[in-house]
C-alpha cells in the first residue's frame, strides 16, 4: 500500500503522520487489496479538513470530514472510510456468491 500524506496551509508533523498512519491501519486490516491511499490535511480559518482517496481494485473511495480539531476530523474520517470499505468488500463477496446461486436455479 502506498500512503501519501500532504498538508495544505499546514505542516505535516511526524506526530500527525504517525497518527494518520495508525488510524489507516484499521482499514487495511479489514481489506488487504488497498492499492494507494492519498490523504490531504488542510486548515481554513477555524476549520480543520481531512480528505482521503483510497484506490481499490475497480473502485476509488473518497471521504472528507471537517471539524474544529484535526485529530477529531481524522477519527471521523477513518470511521466513514472503514464503513465504505467494508460495504465495498461485502458487495464484492455478494456479487461472486450471486453468480453461483444464479447458475443453480431451475425455472420450470
């Protein structure tokens, strides 16, 4: 998995980088086929914004979150991302299971 973390109007400190990396491990633990992850952290006046784009085989997932605290924004962002990745994974498993079931149905 390639991980790229960048900051707009914000210096990405080693502490922030480590925090984001640790949180994203949860997503990769649930789905191994993550190709690439791009994280953009930005500050606009009093708003802290975190965005992530995850490249999966056959799909790109984009999530953004705005909060007053950057760490809270990252926490909520990872929760949303985790739900979407699990939903995608379930869809892929159901899709393959549906092919097998459809072949065995006999219509009289």
